[in-house]
């Protein structure tokens, strides 16, 4: 599969989907190489979970709303008592009638509830911890803070397109939700698309983003067979637009340069019945990636890229 977007057009029509794996891998090479070239140009060198800042400009007007002062965090959005409640749908827009669920990975208060988040929940294939604290940069900027900020920015962008947007959590609950509840929120919303936002905690020198796709799972309460294909479509579009808007390259340590990884061990994917992907936006433990992740202007680009991928998927 190749990234889908203005800069990543597939070599042949999207439907019917390409079959043999060898063809899929071959099609990914141009997209991955282009992403890498962009990355080098702009200064490149999940768990359930600066000087290197990209300068790629998005063609969308929303990109101009990026904060100019990276040291200032955007004001928190009003907190709703029910974290899965929908935002008021916009009166018009290309996504009117569509429901998008954004899943900000982890919770800022998880670290205060070790026993609760260590409780095991059934993810179909096995049992796994309810949630984790997530990672952080070496300077202490947490993944939970990052994911919530990007989620807020995405919500604004998608609501402007007419979508009804729900968050699985808005920092307004003591911990969690657990990974099984995160999946359930998207399912019960009958979401047209769900994206779980994360940042990785890998070793120094490991850089770039990757999108995690659900594998075909049919075990216990998990049955992803119906969502594997649409989730891949969603993931390819998110990856393509993320490259184009942020200038970031696909991960150099996972995914063989494609920026796409398939996993069967994540409860948030295994238990989903609607199209869903995870995105690890960068590696918080690498100083160059961390410089991007802690930049408000770059987080706006990240939100823009992910949102454009969602819009592309929903509009077909």
C-alpha cells in the first residue's frame, strides 16, 4: 500500500484493493523515500500505548492558527462530565453527519492510580493492564499531556469540517479509561473513524512516526475481521497527510520505513468494531523528536496532518 494524499497517489486505483504483499511493499517504497527526503530537508538528523522543527506548510488555512509561542500551552477545553459525550454538531461542512472519536493516549493522572491502571482487562487474545502512565521526554514533558493537547487541536479542526467529535477522556477523570472502555466508547458512538494519539518512548536515535493498524483477530470478545481493510485505508491516509503536513519521516526503527505497523496485542484495536488506528507521532526519548513534540507550532501541524487524513478517509 502507498500513502494516499496529494503527494502520495497510489500507482493504481484504490478499489479493488491490491492483493499480493509483494505489490503492497513495492508501492510503499516511493512514499517512504519521499517522506525521508522531506525529513532530511527540514532538519532530520505504544504502548496502550527547535532547531529540528519542520517547516513544511500545509495548504489548509487551519495551519495558520498554530500558536506562535511554543512555551505557552493552549488553554484547556471545557471539561464535560461525560468524557464520551459528543460535541454539538456543526451546522454545515463536508463531514456533517460523521462521528469521529479521538482517543488521547493515557491520562495525566494515571501515575497516581497505580493499582487501578495495573488491573488486568480482557482484550480478546489475552489479558492486559487497564492502562499505563505513558512515557515522557527526558525533560519531563509527558505523553499524556502531549496527546491531550493534540486531541484538542484535532477536535477544533474536525468540528470546523462539520464532524461530531468525541474524546475518550479529557483529563477530567481520575485515571483511564481502561483500554477495553476506550474501544467501547468508539463502538457505542458508532464512530465513522477512531484515531488513538500517542508518542513513543524508544531509544535515542530512533526517530519518526508510525501508524499502528489492527491485525485480523477473532478470539473471545475480539473480532476485527470486518475493520481490517477500512482501518488500513484510514491508516494510510493519516500517514500520508502526516508526512505532507509535518515533514516528519516514517519511523527508522519500526515498520521497515513504511510508517505502517500491524499489531494484534492492543486492546484498543482488538476490541474495536469500527475503523480505528493508533499513531505514534514521534519518539519522546530522542532529543530531536522531543524538540518537535514539545513545540506548540509542531503539535498544530501534527493535529492538522492527522485530521486531514481522517477527512480524506471519510470523504472517500
